């Protein structure tokens, strides 16, 4: 399987553990943990601290590597850093669109 390294975070690109949303193994406390990391990433992104945002989003993906909100956010980080990481962004967006073909954020990026 293809993987990408983003600041020490290895995330799978070509597949995921569930087809739609949270996998059966991801529930309750794990979902809450992933959500905390996603929200911390959002705060860091808002401060233009893209390295921290990417680390937080990667931690969320460790719980569920199919979370389209997190994948979209990682793509946004890849496009916001200098130099841009366009190839990584395109891979994340492709994964979002494979799960949600009408995802407007992914289509616009």
C-alpha cells in the first residue's frame, strides 16, 4: 500500500479501514479522542500553525483513516504550507472524493 510521510505521521493513501465513516472498531472514547485531535488541528490551522495542525490531524487519522473531514483538513494544510505539498493534497482529496463524490470542499480545493 502507498503511504505518505507528513512530519513524522505515516498515513495510508490507497485504502482505509472502513468504507463509510467510522469503522465498527472506532466508537465512543476513540471517536471522542479523534474529535479532540481534529478540533486541536482546527485551532492550530486558524493560527496558521500548519505543522501542529498536521500532527493533530494525523493523530485523528490514527483512530480512523477514513475520516473525510480530517482528510480535507490535511489537504488544506498541504496547500497552505510553503512550499505547497500539492501532490499530498491531491492524494488526500482523492480519498475524500472516493468516499463522498459530492464533497464540495474537496471538489473546490
